C-alpha cells in the first residue's frame, strides 16, 4: 500500500466574490453544512485512484474525481469556467461538465488525446467543445 499525499494551494486575486441577493446560480450550486465542514478542513481522506492505464505509463498522475468535484463545488457556481492547465486524462474537465460548469484544458502530451476524448464523451461533453493543444 502506498500512502500518497497531495497538497492543494488556494490563491485568490482581489476580494471575495459578490453575488446579488437570491442569485439562482449560487443557490443551485450550494452545498450542505456537513460538506462545508469536511471540505474546508485542512486534511481530506480520499481514496486514491487506481493507475489502470499501463499503456500510458505512470505519467498520467490519475487522481480520484472526488478531488476536483469538491474543489469545483467549493469555488465555482453553475455556468462558471474551470481552468485545467494540466489536462492529463481529462478528469477535471469531465467532473466540471458533470457539475454544470464549462472547462478549458491544456495538455501537451499527444498520447493522451484519445483518452481525454473517451473520458469527456463518457461525461456527455460534445466533441465540438473539446480543443486539444499539443507542442
């Protein structure tokens, strides 16, 4: 068994976000008090993701969808765009679509193109919304 530790750093530019009173997108994006208490703690216990793609080697750094799921729900509302500068196998973009957010991802490893396509198609993201940038 391997005990992996990941660090998540949160940076904010400017002051807190402001939403109009009764904003429907914010209300529809809310989470429960118990979710808030767990998510805004310093340590999360999340089971790791099985590295089930031996054809791609260990370079994919697969992680559980629960990590981006929590972060996206914590720091965005429906309709927001989630950036993913290290697209990898597309986990964050797939979760963003599942949660009603848009995403923009960047990946330079051409070997991952078909994996990203499969994952996003399974999440119901139309192929026309997927852009792949390589070196």
